[in-house]
């Protein structure tokens, strides 16, 4: 069981470039999430996918798009990178029970992105 | 909107000292509460969680947390810290009702344990 995996681990972009961060989980979880972590601000939710085929905006969605490719994979795309998007990006997944909306999120190792 | 406050941004302790990290949240309904730990260069790992039942929750590595509903608090404690506990600690809160699946994180507390 690899858990939640993310690629790449590090990336440097120039302003205006685009890129896609990949995330996959092998725990058969329904829900997946993308967060960004900035110093002194904790983790902030960018987008989440409650189940395959659905996506919803989180707290800071501007400048990002997501795709829930299948149950395992959830990608985050930066169409035109900006220096303000320099951050560490974490993907997470969780299992959601139908009657009980209680779940623990499990995190990937993160992608450290620098936009020059 | 719910919010989570961790008032201690950086805590420095010597080995064997006792630890208490504060966490307060603003949502008045039923909540699920979590503490995550992030060791240097690593991803977040679940330390402990509270869903219901006994408000004193025991987690891994000797950590525990107490849910005090009247104070909207979920403070993390450890009787005797070790150098290896140096890490950043995040409190997180999720509403347990409705369709909300989002986790709201506090800003984190950096713990440095001096050998």
C-alpha cells in the first residue's frame, strides 16, 4: 500500500508557464483534496472531489483547475503560474460513509513549487 | 464559517518538559477534531482524532488531547517531550453534520525540543 502519492516532488516554473500536479491513492477512498501550505497560514483547501465525477471549490480556488480522472487520481492544474502560487501543495484522500459523514484525511508527501 | 485558532506559533522546550498546545474552534455544532503532525521534510500524519465518546483521546507516541465542549477547545498534551518530537503540529476541525467534508486547519504550532 503506497497510500497517497504525488508527482513531481519539486518544480520550478517561470511566470506564465503551466503545469499539472498529479495525485493518486490506492486506498479505495471516495474523496480527494488539494491543499496549499504557506508559512504561518496552515493548510488551505484549493479544491476537493467528494466522489468520482464531482469537484468543488475550496477556500482558495482562483488560478487552479482540477480533474478527477477516476476514483484513484485527482490532478491539479496551474494554467498560468504566478509567483503568488509558490507554495507546498498537498493532496489528501478520505473514505466517506454514506450515513456517517465522518472521515480521516490521509496526506501525500507534497510538491514544492516555486514560481519565478 | 468555522475557524480554528492555534495561539502558540512557536514553542521551545527542553527534553522531558511537559507540553500543552492550545486549539480553539468557533463552530457551535457537532464537530470532529484532529491533530496532525508534520516532521521536518515530511508530509502530515495523523496524531490523534476525536469523533465521539470519551473526551480524552490517546494518540500515537504518547500524545493525548482533551475535548472540552464548553470551551470549544481540543488541546494537545504530552507529559515528557523528546528531541524527536520536534515538528509542526496542526489542529483541524470538521463539522460532522450535513454534507461538509472540508477540514479547517489551524495555522500550526512549531515545536522545537532542545536536547
